[in-house]
C-alpha cells in the first residue's frame, strides 16, 4: 500500500510554487528558500502508511481489540465505514542551526471502506481480506492548498498481507514465519 506522499504524488515544482505564494508575505524568508526546503523535505513529512492509518482506526474497534489481546485467530468482517484522519506535521527552517520559522502542514484524509474482513492472529492484524475502498484528501501548507486527491474506487483482490511498514504501533506487525 501507499504512503501519504505516494497518494498525493505532489509535483515538486508545483509544490514549490504553491509554498512560494504563501511565502511572499514572510519578510526575511525568501520564496525560493522556503519552496526549496519544503519540496526537498515533503516526502519525509508524508512517510505515513495509508494502511497504518486504517490499522490505527480499526484497533479502536472493541471486537478487534478483543482479538488483538489474545493469541486466537479470527476473521472479523467490518461493516461499511469511513475513516477520517488528520495529521499536522511541521518543518523547521533554520539558518546557522537557529530555527527561524516553523512551517505547519495539514494533511486531511478520508477513506471509505466496504466489505473488508480482517484476519487477526497472534495478537496482530495479519491480513486485510478482499473489499473495496475509496480515498480522498488534501495537503495544505500554512493554509495554502498544495495538493488535493480523490481516488477512484479500488478493489483489494484476494488478501493484502500487512507488513511491518504498514503497521501502526505494532498492531499490524506480522509474526515471523507468517
């Protein structure tokens, strides 16, 4: 599955231009300095697994929590639902190791899920069984929209094995040998 950076797939030049529009009013900070810094660092700021976002949300569901607390194996069907997630990463701009500006971002994501089944075993979400989802979201920097995205409905054929990269706080980590 994708990270938020891959989901938004922002064009570095367009992003630098969008950030530059905001930066024109920042006084001593130049448009080019801010635009370059943001475009270079955005991939790291958005290195957030979309599956990890879903795992965090599902781990709050009482039935999922019940099986995560045991070593039992279970298939948990999920009703159609929507996951809303908001993240507010920031980037410190510095000169000579002195922070001169903290640039705030806002990432909003909405994932509509239909017909998924979770396989839980050994206290972990191991697989996401077939279903459909759609996702939409926006990426803003200091109130300026840098990217907006809406995916066409996607189908998860068969099952998706949850990897350590996808896991959220260890919820989805797979046991060795699975």
